C-alpha cells in the first residue's frame, strides 16, 4: 500500500498547492456555474490537472475518475476496465474557496475491486492532512485518529450538507433537519463533505449525513472513517459503493442506527 499512499498524498498536495496559489486571486466573479450555486473555476481544472499528472506519472496503467469531466458519472463507471481507479475531487468546497472561506480541500483515493483502499485529504487553508490505508489505520498529520466514544444521539454533534443541486429534495431534507435539531446536540454544515468525514474520523463530529454525494466527495473519507473505527453506509443502511448516493457516517453502529431511524 505504501506506493499508493505516497501517490495519493502527493496528488492531493499538488492540488492543494494550486489552491494556495490561487487563494484570493480566483474569486466568484471569475467562475462559471455547472448548475444553480454549483460553481467551477480555473482553480478546479488546474488542481485536477496537477493531481492527475502525479498519478499518470506513477501509475500509467491505472484509471482515473475525477469530478471535472462533462461525461455522466454512470457512463464513466460503465466504461471502467476494472483497473485500480483513482477518484479525485480537486477542490471540494469550491464555493467556499471562491468566497474566501477556509473549508475546502483536495481529496484523492484509489479503489481496488470497487472499494477504496487508500484515501488522502489535504486542506491548504488549515494545513491539515488526513489519510487512511486499509488495514493500517487513519491519521491526521502523522498521528493516529479514532472516532468519538459511544454516544447517544441526544449527545451527538452531527454534520450535514444541503441538497443545493436538487432543490426538489429540500422539503424532505428540512424535515430531517428539524428532527435532528430537536434530538441531538447540534448540527454543523461546513460545505466540504471530504473534510466533514475526516472530522467524523477524528471525533470532532459524531456523525454526518447528506442526501446527494458523488464518489469523489466521499471516496477518501470512506477509507479514513472506517480505518478510524467508524461506520459509513448508504443512508438506508446498505453497503456503500462508488456511485451517487445519500450517505451516512457515524462513530458507532448504534449511533448510525439511531440517525437512520430519525432521518427516515
């Protein structure tokens, strides 16, 4: 796993270096919209190129699934030849980045047989680096991390993300938000699912859910959460896979079940 981890970290760092270069220079007015409030900027494309160059140089026979590609996700996954698959979000939290908000990061993972085995998340704004390797643990800045101790939902601090791309799901989400606020210690919405999953892994959040996530949003966090001792599934409790899903992560299976029952 060491060569794969080295590549994942170097690729994520290469993307994060582009974030640092462009911070304060590439702003909202220079970006374009993929959809309502769904922005893409020159920084996204440059960061993706930087990450992919690292991967291609080290693993030319591997496949790449990166966010900034106009082809539908289903088409790209259907064309996948089964080789190790690098899953890249070059700038998770683009809107945050364009507004000068620090919650943004580069996320890089590699999947073997459909399951991520290595994941790395690097935040240029905070200087944080997380990574996980199947069977070898999860780390933040080189130090092992673990999920929070067992907690009931009423004592849990949870993270979430808004379904801003699919506003038809907003009424359902607002119902969830109401129920969780009434039955937990609070909710945080930072705008970067990759970082939120790392916060679950290090115990800063006890759980997280979101109604619409793509594989580049959660692939690295998937490894990191599980290697930190946490639980991550589709929202309905079924096994996670590479695709677009509603997702739930929690520090324990018991908390995940409490969340699932409440979220409906």
